[in-house]
C-alpha cells in the first residue's frame, strides 16, 4: 500500500545530544514517552444501496493505521436508511472507535434518525452538540450550516425565512460551543478536536464557485473553535474545496471530503492526523 500524504508539520530544530548524568537507584524513573493518538478522518463517503462489499478494505485500512476514525457527514448518498444499513454492515470491518456527524444528504429524506439508529453501536458515536472522550482526546461535533463567511456572512435581517436560515447557523454554533464547553468542564486535561460537515472558514471551500460559498459553511462555526482553544477541526461538504486552512486564531481546519483526498493522491481516502 502506498504511503499516504501526511499533514504538514513545521520541522523542529534538533537539539544536540547532552551527556547523561549517572542515575541513582533511588531517583524517580523518567516518564515513558506518550504515544500520539492517530486520527483518520474523511467526509462525504455517500454510501449507496449498491455499495455492498465496497468499503470493507477502507475500514480495515483505517483500523490498521489509526486509533480513531472520524466520519464528517454525508454518510449516505440520498439520505435513505437502507443506505445506512449497507454502511452498518461494511463498518463491521472497523475495529477502532468511530465518531460521526450527519450531513445535509443524510437529512434529505427525513430519515436521519433511522440512519443514526442503524449505525449506532458500542464503538460508534454520533455527535450533535455533545462530546465524547476517546484515548484522552476530546471530540465535539455538529452538522453545522451555511450562511457565508467573514464580512459577507448573512445577517439576521429581513424576511422571517431569511432569519430562520441565519438562526439555524447560530443554533449549530451554540451547540458546538456547548459540546466544547462540556469537555472543558468535565475533562479539562484533554486536547479538543471539532467535527463538522459544513465548513467554518472560507479558506477550505476555495475552489468551489464563489456563488455557492454561503451554502457551504459559515464563519459563526469558527467562533467556538477560537474561543475554546481547539487543536484542529475536520469537515467535508465542499467536494472541490481546499484541503487545509486555519481560523483567524490559528486553529487548523481540514476539509477531508473524500473527493479532495482522492484528488490529493491519498492511497486510501482518509486523512491522518496525530494528537
């Protein structure tokens, strides 16, 4: 299997070796080096009823190479529970914990609750404003919503329907804030990872037609990331967007939509990130 591209890491200066002082038998032992938790992340897998057997190798590879798998929405192609049943069978090949959010496709036929029920099991966690801690890493997630970015973000003004559109993004941002705050309260020692479907920043949707940017994400989703000292955020939705960006406060954001990872040459369509 080809080696997958890894996220860019700024090289750290190598310190010269120092002479080691003799260790007395009664001195405390040095702490063992903590192994990083490796996350595999992908969005927009769009599983169909005809996909039986298609995803087994994917889930086996993710299980071999990572400690946790993130699925960033659009788990199904048309939002049917029958598609989720196929995915549930494929996921039997996954032996690591899975953390999911739903996407807009998963809501299309109003069967999102059935989709969630099909996929839930002991090692599969769905997030919608809540949080979970796995291997001392905290994950909080929501689907998110549109609304535009930065100075072009849609405001709460005008018709009732327009205000409702804006309110949906506000509500999703508040749910994300609540999940991250819960991690701070209950597990202040963990590093925090955010999981979305819609984008929180403009940088990772660039490449998509500018006219549809307001429907691909919203800057309101970036506000909790900045306030809550999140280490990294993963999302999908923008299939021809950009792999990597960061918020105004330097939080790393990765668009891990499956078509983007395939275009980038990943041997298996998941992105690896060490925490």
